[in-house]
């Protein structure tokens, strides 16, 4: 029987799984219990890194070295992490294999284990709400919002004992998050016991000097902020262990007295592009383990010799601005002794420095032989030191050379027995790659999997290895890429038996022999001299092939296409010579490429026409082609009739075919679901009859300036009684300036869900009978059609409509869709319209409403009762034609009680623009307790906001082209309203962002 004390931990109501988990926690060693309980700060589904969590544990003093235990804290943390992982309390993320997650039940158990000490600010559960009032709370976390205002942090304003302030993000989205200045300038200085502080991802530009008063701080993360300078007081944080400044793109300098941070172990400043130099005497930070970027300074800045005393450096080190290195400083950096370094990046900002000095510097910067990755950029020497490519670097996995423009020869990388990736870019002096590249070993490049050459402008020759080509030469190479090497002549290496991907582009003098690469899965060959395939061998693994602007083909004429029968995706650009080669009696593309699913043809009209003839002659019923794209086929007058027989074709895309007039008389394939046509200036119509459109589900036509109608001679078709049911769900017609009438005569009424018509300036009529009360239309978008005079009556009976946008239609007098909205349009959630006199009411379920050119805002708000739209989230109104609005929300006169609620409390976003006489924002804003965004534009007389200020919920305030109010809201002595709005996380006062 288990001890009674163990069973007392559990309640009878708890699930069996959670009970078992709690039992497993009970038997954890105490050092693991502490670290696991701290994980309660992590939200459900949060992906975390091993190093990230270990640094947090260290900051909270949860990792305690045992007596006589000769291990660093980081190593002990890794042991704890791996033990929790082995017990399945952590598990690998399925999305990112470098990250970990906790199962929801495990997260719940961590919260149980932590008790009252961990608080999640955005957790609305009853249990967490009780914790908000607990004086025992020590660790707070929350998921970042786009605008985090003062209301979010009220729960911790009195928790002065707080140790953790940790915002987290559930996604890797690059959007900025905004944080109220109240947190950085008022709240954080009160939290004197903070050990962990993160402001990662917030668009803040400065920190207060009071940051230096947080003497217990051990972990500070300012990554992805817009901070340009750290306060000098940061140098007084003597307990700081971890400082993370990753991707602080605006950061220009570090505190000058940074040498005082004697306990600093990790400085991650990767991606800090504008950092000119490191502060002097950085070598005194002898506890540093991580230093991602060391920018060599001039004058008083830190010299590269400072690195010499940093004996514990590990991971990745980038040495930038190496042109500033003086004399023997490079030797004193003593990189040879730093055996825990895994990756080294050596960068020169300018290649104009003395090449002799540069060569000496690079020679002296030789790293330890355990190095795994090396990048050299901007090196200006005439040759590379002998250590680069030396066989003793047996752990080297990845090498990249970029912009080493004075070196004529490549190092002997073939001697690196573990090398898997090699990238050579922008080396203009290289003319030949030969024996010096392979080195002296018997098996050069025995492990290499990826080889890329890019922008070697003067490279002319690639000589074969002098060893026996049948044995071990590039034996593992899977990917070969050569881009923009215009002078490279001759042939590529042969016998690349493992090559799966071949990319060649911009090599106008190169000859490619396809027969040498029988294991290819994917090949992209563009802008080269000659492609040769005279062998009878088949490419049984090749699935994707792109041939573009190749000067000449030399193929064995017998059954060329059959050798590519496994190809699923084929792209052909130009290559006019390919057409006659591909249409011998028994060797046709559609007939032989039995696996083909995607076909893309650009700038080759003759090939399109011959494919059409093939399809028509053979009626290739076994052709599996599903997606066809025709682009820039300038002489193509008509889509070939034979395409009607492509019975598996589902999607057809036609772009930039300037001479195309029409589509096949026989119609489109009955299997076709999608057709997209763009920039075909001569196109006059899509089809001859409605039956042609019967199978289509989506039609998109844009920028076809000569399009008259979808159906040719539509009136004759109707007289003939032609009729066909339709499957069309989406119709988009944009920038078709010759279209005058859109008529379907009931063909679409039972299927169409989305209708979008934009900038069809000659469109006058959308005919009656298009819709009736059984139509499933969900979205209608009609914009910038100035000659449109009417809409179909049937629109007012649409019961499935969710989104309406009708604007820029000046001649449209009647909008039947809005005549009796309450009876028929309960489903509408999005409405964007120009103001019209017949507007009687709004759908009650609206979530977004935009009304342009309002003539009387006061009448609109009072008569329509917008406050009754309890679902409304977004409201955008413009008052170009309303000279009478003086206050918003409007009142009858200046002395009238302003406590009348005219707008719904549910509003999240409010946009006001174009009211020429608007002078003040009234007290009605007090009711908008959920408002997050307020955007005011072009109200030149607006001068006042409510005395009570704007709603505390506000996260973003934008004021532009309102000169009086802009001046009053500026930060500084003239900004009368600045104290009332300073708490708002994002303030945009044109033209500056605060």
C-alpha cells in the first residue's frame, strides 16, 4: 500500500491520468521538482528551447551544484532537462524539432506543483483569478498581445516581491507587439526583486535609467526591440548572468562600463547589424560562455585581443569589422585554445584594406580543430592560409566563403573528411577550380552532400579530379547548385551517383549532360548553352524538371520523352527548339509523360499549339495532367481546341498572353474547376455558351482591358434556349474596363458564394434574375464601378450573405440589398457601403461596419441605433459631406448631457475621418470600455479630447492630418494631452511613431 501521505495529495474527482502524473512528481528528486514546478510559467502549447529554459532556471537559482561536483551550472541544467525529458514530462515539438513542449496535463500538473507562486496574467480561470490576489505570487508570465495596455498589468501592480516578468509568444510571427510605457517607466522600477525580465518582441525604443536599480536581475531579454542604446545604469547590474539582445536592429552601442558585469555568462547579440564596436576591457568578463557577435572597434573600442581572456566561450562566435584589427591582436585572441566553439564567422566590412595585413590576420585567427562550421566573408587577401581546408579539421561540417574577391584559388576543401555543406559566393578572381580544390587525399569530398557556387563572374573551368573518377569522388553529393557563373565552360563533373537535385542558372557557356545523373529527383536548368542527353537510360526518380532559356538541345531522337515518364512537374520557359524534338510519332509530351500533373509553359507559343494538336489527335484519355499554366505566350491567339480532351485537368492559369482573343469553341475540359486569367489584353470573351462554364467552381479574370462579356453573343445563346446547371462558387472580375453588362440568366443562382467586381469602369448593369432566395451567396464585393446604375432585385432575399462591400459606384441610386435588412440579412457580419438616403437600418449581427461619405452622422447614429449592434467590433465612418458634426459621438448642443450611449460597448476598432468641422471628442467615449484602436484622420479642426481621457483599454491611437490635436498630443511641454495618452502602448502622431 502507498503511504497515506501520498494519497492525501489527490482528490477523488481528479482524472486517473493526472493522479498518475502527480505520483510521478512525488518521487522526483528535489532538484528536479524545483525546476519542473517553475515550468508552470509556460502556457499550453508553448514551444521552448533547452538552453532557454536552463538560463531561466539559473536566474531563479534553481540549479544548485552539489559539493565536490565539478560541473558548470549550464551542464547541470542540461542533466536536469534531459532527465525530465526521459520521464516524458517534456517531449519533442512536432512542428520544430529543435524545440520542446509539455502536454496539457503535464502543464496542469506543473501549475499544481507550483501552487500560488506562479501567476499567468492572461489566464481567466477561476483558480488563476484567486492567485492574482495572492501575496505569495513570485513568477508571472503571459502571452503577448498586439497591444498590451495598463489593464493587463493591474494584477501585479502591488506584487513588489515578484521575481519573474516573462511575456511569451505562441508563434514565430514577425509582427511587432506594443507595450504601455506605464510598465517600463512606472511598474518595473517598483519590482526591486526581479530576477527575470523579458521585453522580447515589444516595439520599445528606450529603457529608463531606473533599470539599474533592479540589483537582483540575472536574466534580461530585450530581443527584437527597437532600443538604440542601453542605459549606462545597466552596467551596475552586478548579478546579471544572461543578456539577450538578439535582432535588436537599431542597437548602436553597448554600455561603456559593461566590464563591471562580472557575473555575465551569456551575451547573445546576434543580428545586431548596427553595432559599431564592443566596449573596451570586455575581456574582464571572464565568466562569459556565450558571445555571439564581437565587433572589433577603433580607438577606444574593444580590440580583438580581448577575446583571449574569455576562456569559456562556446557555441557560435562572430568576429565582425575585422578590418580594424591591429598588429598582433589576432594572435592574442587565441582562438586555437577555445575548443568549445562550434561555429566561427569571420567578417570584414570592407575589402579595401591592405591585403597583406588581412592575410596575416586570418592566419592568426586559426580556431581549434574541433570547429564544426566556418564562414569567411569580405576577406581581401590574395590567398587563404594553409589551416583553411587542412585535413586536421576533421569535425568541420559546414563551410561558406563569401565576397573573397582577391583570392584566385579555393582552399583544398576536399581534404575535410566530415564536410557536408560547402557554399562559395561572389569570388570574382577565381577562374579555375581544379586539383587545389580537391587536395591531396585519396577520397576527396567523401562526405559532401550540398555544394553551391554563386556569382563567380570570371570562373571559366572546372577541371576533373586527377584521382580515378570511378572511386569516391563526390560520392555522397545530393545537391549541386551553380548560379550566375556566365563564363563557366565545358562540362560538369561526371559520375555523381548520389545527386538528387541539380540547379543550374545563368551559366550561358555551360554544357549539361543529363545522362551523368541518373538519381535525380529534381532539376532546374536555366540560361545555359547546351543540354545533352544521348543515352537511352531512363530517369526513374526524376519528378520535377524546369528547362528555361536553353540555347540548344542535343537529344537522342528515339523516345526522348519516355525517359522522363516519372516527371510530375514540368516547367518550360522559352526553349523554342524543344517543340520539334518533342513531337516525333511515338514521342509526345502528353502521351509519354504518364505521371505529369503540373505543366508550366512560358514564352513558347508554338509548344502550346503543338500540345493542343497532340491532345486533339490522340484524345489522351490516360493523361493525368491536373494543373496547366500558360504565361507570356505572346503569339497565341486562341487556347487550342485539343485542350478540351484533357480529361483530368482541374486548374488552368493564363497570364500575359497579349494576343489571346478567346478560348476553345469546343469548350473547356469538363473536369476543369478553376480558371484564372490575368493581363490578356486582347481577350474578348471566355466562352461561347453557358455549358462551357458548367464544371467551373472559380473564375478570376483581371486586367483584361478588351473583355466585353463572359459569353460571346450572349443574346443568341439565350434565344437558342441553351441552358446548363452551374457549379460556380466564386467569380472575380477586376480591371476589365470594356465590360458593360454582367448577365447569367439564373445560371449561377444556386451555387455562387463569392462575387467580386472591381474597377470595371464601363459596367452599367448586373441583370435581374441572377439571384433569388435560394442563392447561397456569402460575399458580394462591388467597387469602383462608377457607371453601374442598378443591382439585381434578388439581392435583398439572400439569407446566407455574410459580407457586403459596395463603394465607388456613384450612379447607383438603389441598393435593394439594404432596403429591409432586418428581415432578410441576419447573417451579414461585414458591411462596407457608401452612404445612401434609403438606408433604414443595419443587420443586428454586424461585426464590421464601414460607411463612407456620411451626410449627417448625428442622424445616422441616433436614428439607426448603432448601440443596439451588440456584436459590432469594427466601425469606420467618413464624413466628407457632413459639415455639421462638431463633437463625436454627436450631441444636440454643447450643453447637452453627453452621457447618452450612441455606440455599442463591444467596439474594438473605431476609424473616424473627413469631418471638416469636428472640434472635440465627447464624453461618449467613456462607454467604449473595450475599444483597442482609435484612428482619426483628416479632421482639421479637431482640438479636444474628453477631460477624463480616452478609454484605458485603448492600445493604439493614430492621429493624422489633424494639426491642432497633433500638437496637443505630442510628447513635451506643448503636449497638453500627453499625460492623458502616454499610457497607450502604440501612439502614432503623424509623421512620427511614439
